[in-house]
């Protein structure tokens, strides 16, 4: 009854994974895919830092990312601070700057500064401080208010232009807040399903505010907060909140307040899906935001994308009105000493005022970057599709092909991400799908390699077993012809291995006597006399000495053995396991002095395998019973071999034998098919020597 082989082979006779192995790869591939899907479901931000790095790289390479020339920044720069003194300036000087800016008729003037404390340089305040300090009756009410109070002067200036003030919210209830703030909330409406209606817009809720003096805030019709929200970890600013809640009202950022004033918008429409904020809408513009009302800022590049005008140049009258006329003007600072800088994807030192200008640019042009609400679902779908596809491909194709497919997957994901970003302004983080497909490939490739390795090892064991059985079967042919050779086969293979192990450290032999070759010698030794199957029975089984003619026929067993084995080698290939067996069969009757047969080789011209076999064969023949002789005692066999040193045998082999001959005797006893001679044999030494000549 035939049994099914555990291996299957392709058309080129290469071992391939069987169906059981394929099923295991598919099952583990699906489990691996499920693992990554579960991992992302419960921790979607696991690889977010890598997605942000990818986002920054894409943003830095965005084509035609030009700044809008309708924006201009009046800069309280180092030049201005050097000329007019450190910041904060006296409010009358600030009023002078604002008056000159307003006179140039910009469309909007947005202030990236907060005037939270009264001006201590006002004359009225100074005189009062002197009176309090020196206990003097100084009259402080004799000067007109427009001269004695710098804050009043600035307040009057704010009435003469389209100013938007800035303030800052804070979220720590222990932090001190300004009192009697006059802020400018925005009206909002919600667009969402009636069934999912919820009053809470989900915006950040402030605990307090640092605002401008009331006398200033009352003079303007718009204001906005200056808060920014850099990412945790790297501190890079990528988003800006557009709306914040405070005391039940909703307030706009400075950039959004600027746009609302510019376009005379008094109401915002907040679109929600479920309870999640999706966009902020006004006058046909839809601003994509995250659930917390934050907008991704599409930075135009490093700092300096917009025209900067030094405040000192405006104060000195060196700026023509055309440079500000009709433009959106921001007043802020780029001076390093005032520490009003941010870290952005483009620049580690980016002026805060330019951040607000950039957001106005995005709002004005409708040029946004959006993280779509379906991005997480897309990531899960990609993980599923790529996982299943790669699983099937690795199962039924080679690992190299799987690697190419993996690279194509990664390249395709990257290209799709890039095109969606550049053409549609959509950003979908593909780091996790790429991470999952790489891990998936490594895992399945290692698994497939392991399964194939196990099958290959199984096949090798089967092949080794087949080799052993083949050798045993061929050796049995000899045993079938000559029953006395059964024990001889088992003993000689062990003699050869023992002698080879002992001599392998010798410099002359270690190149050949590797562990693998010694193992092959052990397996091949039983075939040394396979050629005797071609010797007639009347010669092979003759109970007495052979005639010269009969001995010539007997000598042909070496050639017959070689020819039989080489016939098999030609079919199996030059690297067949039978190569050493053929070498042993052909050369084991050669003698060190050249008097052996069939070639009469001399010394080291005789193969090492033949030299090993010669000594093992003679020793076993001497101590064994044959039809033509009785067994010799071990001691006498040792002496005969010792006498053959340098004539019959390789001297090194004899020396090694003499060191371990007792182990030869142990093997002979363990696998004996005779009883060792007891030394009582009466024949003289000449008889033994003549017998030896017949034996070999």
C-alpha cells in the first residue's frame, strides 16, 4: 500500500509547500490582518508622529504654494525697538503708529498685541504716583484728559480705523483673568440632523481671558483670540483653533475675526455629522476643522512669505500709502527678544503674527488641507485589502515576488497619498497601512520559510533514509552471495569511522576528513566488496587457497564494484552520495608500496578512503572465520598490521590504529559472528602470512 509523500514538487522537481502549509499561511495571514485592524481600531494614533512627519514633508513640497499679496505685516522689529525704545511703547506713540497706518486706508487692521494694563507712562498716572510716593498735594486734574491719559489717546485712535483687537484665553482656573472684559462673540447656527441635535458644539471651553482695557475694547467692533495649539511632543504648530467657548458665548480667533470684519459677516454656520464638528461655514466658504474646531494651517513656506514693513519706517513717513491701501494689515513683532515665535513644519523660528496672517490667507483663498472624516475607515480598508492580498500572494508565490509586491503596495500608497494631498488638499495618514504591510510581509515570509524548512528537513531525512536503505540493499547483494560477510559489513564501517575520527586532526587528513565526509565514509564502507556479486561461486566460496587464475578473477571485484556504482552515479549526478563508495570499492586493495591492485597505486596516490578501508578490511578478515581459515587472535592481527606499516598500509593509519586497537577489538566483540581465536592455534607465523596473502 503506497503512502502519500509529505512533500509536493513543481515541474522542475523543486519542493514546494503542500496544501496543509498553504492553509496555515492563509490562516495566520488572516489572523495577522485581523490583529492590525484591531490594533488600529483601539489605538488609531499609534503611529501618528510618523504621519505628521509625512504631512510636513508633503507640505514642504506642495507645488504652487504661493502667499496672497493682499496681506501685509507692520513689524515691531529690532529696528523699530532700537529707534523708539523697548516694547511696550507709551500708548501715545502706539496711537501715533496706528493713526499713520489707518491714514493709509487698509481694509482691516488686526493687532497681534494685547493692551491689558493701564499705561504707566501717562502724565496723569505719573503725577498721581509722585503724589502718593512723596505725600505731596499735586493737582492731577488740571490737564485735559486727551493729554494726561495715554490710554484715552489710543482709544480715540481706535475709533478712526477698522481695527481688530487681540486677546488670549487660558484654560487654567487658577490663572488670573482680566476683569470687565469687553469681548465680541460671534453668532452661530448649527446644521445637523434633528435626531442627533445636541446643544454642545464640542469646542474648547476657556476658564479665563487676558483681554484689552475696557476703554480700548469699547471703541472697536471686532476682536479675536491669539491662542495657538502646537502638537504635543515636538511642539510644532500645525493647527490653529478658530472658535473657543467662554461663559456661554463663542469667540473667533484673530484670523477668523479679521475675515468676518472684512466680509461683514455676522453669523457662522457650524456643520456637524452626528455630534462631531465637521466644518465652519460663512458666505459660501466651508472651512474644514477637526472636532475641536481647529484648522490645519497651510503654511506657504518659511517666515517672510508676506511683505514686512518696519513700524519705524511708517513712523518716519518713509512708506507710501499705496503699500497698505486696501490690504489686510497685521501689526505684530518678529523681534527675537519679545519671544513671539512659533515652530512650524517650515521654520523653527516663525513669527506669531505671520501665523495669523497665514490663516487669513487660507480663509481668504479657500485653500485648505483637510483630514476627511472617512480617513480612519480608509486606513482600515487598506489594512484589510493589503493584508488579504499579500497573504494570498505569499502563499502561492515566491518570497522574492512577495517582496516586489510589497514594494509596489508601499509605492502605490505613497503616490496616492501625494496626489490626494497635492490635487485635492486631502491628507490620509498611510503610515499605519505601510507599517502593517511590512510587518505582515516579514511575518508571513518567516512563517513560510519555516514551514518550507520543516518540509525540507523532512525531505532531507527521507533522502538520508533512502540513501541508507539504498546502501544497505546494495550491500545485502554481497551478503546474499557470501553469508559470512554480514557481520563484516557492520564491523568494517565502524572501524573506518573510528579510525577516521581519530586521525582527522592530522594536518594531512583534516581537509578531507570533515564530519560530513566521515559520515559518508561510514555509510559507504559496506559497499567496498559489492563487486564480489560478479565473482563466480566456485571462486568466491572456495574453502581453500585460490589458484593464480582464480585470484586474477577475484581481483576483478574492485573494478566490478566501481563500474556498478559509477553506473548509478551517472544517473544521480557527480555529487551523488555513491561517489565515495565507488572510490572505496576501487581502491581498498591498493598497498602503500604499490604492490596492490587494480592500479598498483603507491603512497599518497591512494585515496584516503581506500587507505582507511584497507586497514579496516584486513583487520576484520584476520580476526574473522572464513571457509579457508580460522579466526586469528586480536594480538596477532595487531602484530601483522604493525608489520605491514609502510608496505601494505599507510604508516599514519597504522600509528593511529595502534593507539586505538583496543576499541577495534571492542567493536569486533560487539558485532561478532564468530568467537575470537584463543591463541591455541598450532600453525606457525608463516602459515598466517600465507593465509593473509590469500585473504587479500
